[in-house]
């Protein structure tokens, strides 16, 4: 581009002028009678090209508007300096001429104007953000540099001028030097201490170097005036300054990717320390060589020391403030490292440390592991924001449930823990009960009224227990609490570990058994009490292990629930039962049982794929949904997620039976929320129904409620004819138990369903 080429050519022109001026100075100093007009032309010509380079740099691509304006102003300032230098150079080359003082008087205002324009350009550059304290430090550092610079200029330039020259030169020198001091201060503060991100860092460094050359030029000016043969040195120094400015302008044209990266501002500047060192060197030099200026230099040294002293006081105060901030930050970081960000409770890592410290004491320690039941459902349906509010509220309630010196921690997700110092197992149970009562109240989050329950495992330390042992015991107790029903607590007892390990080993074998075909189903008839006819069946899973033989369901079903295998196990049972029911209907016709009932665990109901698995089993077996009944226990449907799953299944015309009815505290409430079609009276109310009046009263109440709600009923565990007659008399329509049949293989069940049942034909008339 044109401006780029012009800037490069201007730089080359400055170089040519400088080389020519150096050659002229060498010849003149060597006694050659070189015409003075040559150097008088070269100096302002080189300055003019330098000013042109600065102006053209305002057109450099990719620079900010503030940088563009800076280079234009610098070009204007350099132009004023060029005009002033063009007028002053002949006067300096001919100091004894009658017209020299007049030229100096004309040139000085032009130079001052150029310097002030340059000063304005520097001051208008944006700087990095600074605090009030940083500005104070920078001002003191700048004042240190200013005093030192003034001291050197006084001793090397102004004092000799004042002693050996007339009043006019003194006035002119003082005005120029005073202005130079101002721009030196501004430039140092701006370029060295503050910096600017809009102008190339290399350009700013080169411009700062110009100040050094200018200061050196002012310092040697009196020496040059005393040696006429070196008259060309001053123009050469001016051209060096012009070359540096042109190079700075050229550096701005470099592509952005080739420029030095912008560095963050330094926390401190080294320049004031160099200034102090320079002042001390000057003071020592004057003290041993030139006693005439000792008073001025000593005064300057005292002033610098005073400013440095104030600067150190400011730094000390800032350091104290920074130290306080660092300590506060350290405390905050320690708290963040040891506490949960959401609830403010102790986190898992710190909890482990605190538990280790507690176990080092001789007094017993109890650990409570607290797991919120069905919290995942809240997160999945209402969102994590609501879940976070619930966790925060639970954390506050847990804090209120323990003593001040006890510890509540959030281990992660919806799992909390407590360390109770100097307590027994009984005291731990009381705290667990208090936690249950504390969480019993509804939690309000984002406009929702939510019920939150928790399963709590309690374990107390024994001599020699370590952290891992105690936590493992509490974890086993917590899972035992979940197995017994949500919202409860359980205390660890010796031997639980052995049972849990046995369950885990059995679970591992069960996983292989599902794939190896070791599982099979038997079916227990559900009969009509009027005539004993089989109307349905309940599918019961069995396990025949090739080495261990037949494993009772009471052993492997809990293992499946504990290990999570109840989901694939239930999927297997569902598919087999649906397929067998479809076969009976094809083979037996009207004599086939009208439905098959499949037991479903609570964990299956909360599995995301459960409804899909059920519908897939029905579709693959080509079985209508009305021929399938899902049996659930009361403890499996106490949460909203399970009830929502059952609602969806009921909408697909699948029947829902509430198994073991009457054994849980939530039975009556479930009848209002759960889409139940059948109540199965638990065997505990059948065993002594003919002899215990209370059992008969309970059975009567259940049948009356079922009739009022239009629900069918099945009495479980019928083993004698008197039991069957009593239940039929109370109004129960269907029954199930060993009196009618034990669980049968599919072929035996088919034979049973198609054969008459004479032993029970008279139940309807013999009540």
C-alpha cells in the first residue's frame, strides 16, 4: 500500500540524512572546511522525514482509533520541532553571530509547542486500569525520577550555562529544559510504568529511548559550545532522535501476528530504583570532586530520599492490605477445599479427616449415612434448580437435628453423613429418629410442596476401627434400611458384612444364571372360592444351580435387589410369564387362566425402561394387556415415580394388584393415589382367622373397603377349608394357597386348570 511504502522511504531518508551529517561532522572536526549550510539543511530535513513517518503511521492497518490519533499527533508535534530546529540550528552553528540570539528567541516557542503536542499525544493514550493506590505509587515513582532527572540536568547542563553564558541563553535554556522535564516525567509514567496496549510495545520502547538521547543531548550541549570543532555533534544527536522516532513508526506497521505479545503491566517499576542509585552516585562524585555544587546535589538527594521514604510507607500499607487479602483468600480457599459449595456443609474429603480425628479419641463415635429416597425423581421431573433448593433445605434441617459439636457433611449427590461424638448406638438411633422427624415436614422449593424422606444407616465405633471400616458398616446399615422400606433407619450389627458378602457372591452367580438359563418359572393357581376353578396364576421364579442345587427365592431375591440385578431378573420373569400365558390361551382355550400375575420390585418401577420392557413382552408374546396383572407391595409404591409408572401401565389396560395389603402404614393412602384394581389380603391376616377375632375383624374391614371402592380381592395363604369358608363368608371372591395348590410347572398347571375341583365345590353352600 502507498502509505506503507512512503513510511519505509521516509525511514531510509532519515538514515541517509544521519549518515551524511555524521560524515560532515567527522570532516569538520578534522579541520576540513565543510560548508555549514549542509548540516543546517540535513538536520531539519531528517526531522521532517521522521515527522512524515509518524503521520503516515496513522494509516497503518489494524490499529485502534486511539493509536491512530496518537501517531497523527506525534507527527504534528514532530513537525513543530522540525520547524524550530530548522531555525535554531544556524544559531547554534554560529553562536557568535549578531543574529543568533534572535533566531533562538524565535525557535524556542516552536520547540516548546512541538514538545507540548507530543506530551499531549502521550497523555491521551489509554492505559491499563489502575486503582487509587497504584496511581499514588506511580506518582511517587515519577516524582523520584523527576527530581533525579532535574538534578542531573542542573549539574551537567543548567549550572554551566548559568555560569558561563548571558542572560538570554539562560532563559532559553531554562525554558527548554523545564519543558523537557515535563515531557520526560509524562513519557516515563506513560511508557515505562503504565504502558499502552493500543500502540506497539516495540514502538513505545523506542520512543522511550528517544528521551534518553534527548537528555544526553541536553547534557553535552555546554561541552559542545566550548569546542567549536564539534559543532556537528548536536545535529547528529537530533537526527539520531529522528531516526528512533521513524523506527518506532515503522514498528507499528508490522503485522499483528509478528508483534511481541502484549505483556501484563508489572507489579512494580525498576526505574525509580535506578534513579535513587544515580542520585547517590552523583552525590558521591560531587562530594569528592566538585564541592561548588554540593549544596544543590545534597538537597536533591534529600528530596529523593524523602519521596522514597513516603513511597515505602505507602508500599508498607499496601503490603499490609495485600497480606490481609491473601489471608482472607486463603481462608476462603481452605473453606472451599473442605466444604460443599451448594450447602456449605463439610465435604467428603474433610469429613474423612474429621472422622479419623474422632476415632483417635477414646470415646465412642457414631456415624450416620443419610441417603435421600427418590431424590433422582425430583431432579428428573422438576429440574436441578429445584433439586438444589431441596438439598439446601435438607442441609439446614440436618444441622438443626444434631448437637453443635457434631458434624454434618454432604458426601455428594443426595448422600449426607453425620459424625456424632461420644455417643452410643442408642443415642445414634435417637438422632436418626430426630432426622426422620425433621425431614417429615414438606419442603417448599420453587413453588412446589415436596415430601422428602431419607434412609439412615447407623454404625458406632469399636476399639481398633478405622475410617474405612466404620464407613463400610454405616453403608451396609443404610442399604439394609432401604431394603426394609424407605424412610427408615437401621443399626449395623456384627455379621452384616458376612451376609452382604454372601449376597454379593450370590448376585454374581445370579448374573450368570440369567444368561445360562438356570432360572425357570412356576405358577401358583388363583382360584374362585365359589367353585375352586383356576381363574389366574401368580408367576414365581425359581433357580436350579448346577452345583448348589435349588436355591430358595428367599436367598436370591434379596441378593438381586441388593446388587441391582432385580431389573434384568424382573425383565426375564415378565417375558417368560407373558409368553406362557399366551401359550395357555392358545392350547387350553376357554379353560386357560384368564391372567398371569407378575411380582415387580420397587427398583423396577423407577427404572426408565420398565414400561417399555412390559409392552415389549406383551407384544412379543402377542398377549392382550388385560391378561397381565402387575403385583406390587405397598412399600414399593410410596414414591411419586413408582405411582406415575403404575398410572401409565393402567392406562394401557394392565391390571394392578396391591400385594401383602395391610402390612404397611401407608395402605389406606395408597388406595387414593395408586391405580389399584385388586387387593391381596396378606397371609398374616388369614393364618388364625377362624380363631382370632381381631384377624377376622381386619379381614372384614378390608373386604368392605374393597367393595366400596369396586376392587376385586384375593386372600393369600389359605391352607385349610375352614379358612376358605370363612373368607368366602366374609365376601372374598378369590383365594390362593396350599389348600388349592402349590406352585406348579406350566404343564402341571395346565392339567390342574382343566381338571374339576370337587373338594372345593361345596364351599359356597357349606359356609
